[in-house]
C-alpha cells in the first residue's frame, strides 16, 4: 500500500552549471515538474505516492544522495514531506441558521450603504 505525499525540495549552494542535471536526478526520484530557479536556489514540489516500505526520512536521504551525485559535490538540500492523507483539517457544517444570519448581514450592509433607497 502506498501513501500520498506532497514533497518539496530546496537546493542551495549548488554548482549552477549542474542545474539541469540536479533537476533531472530529482525527477528520477519524485515527479517534480514545477521547478523554480531563483538564482542561488532551486525549488520544486509535487504530489505522489511513497511506497509503504520507505519512510519519508529515507526518501529524503535517497533524494539528497541523487542531488549530491548530480551536483558532483555537497550542496544544501532541504526536503519537506507532507502526508496528505492525515493533514490537520477543520470541518465546517453550515446550516439554515447560518444561511439566514449571513444573508441577513449582507442585506443590512446593502441597506446601510444606501443601495436600498
């Protein structure tokens, strides 16, 4: 069973001449397709599935190693992993009372602005 993640990577202090190789190496590890090149910093993020036998920290190690090899030397690699199946979330159930309250507030604003003359 796989788990659905949003992975983000940020690469700094890299050999800028190796930018394309770094991006390609990272793409082989995760479906990064939206790279932002901010001069000294490369950033990308993408959603995908991580197999159940690999932890997100092990994935981060694997991704960093691929990037370091592509760079030909050490560079700073930051990986952020968000497990999308268990994010904190809020749920709001809005009923008829809420409808009446909000519609009433809009009507009051409309009247106060002189639009109801």
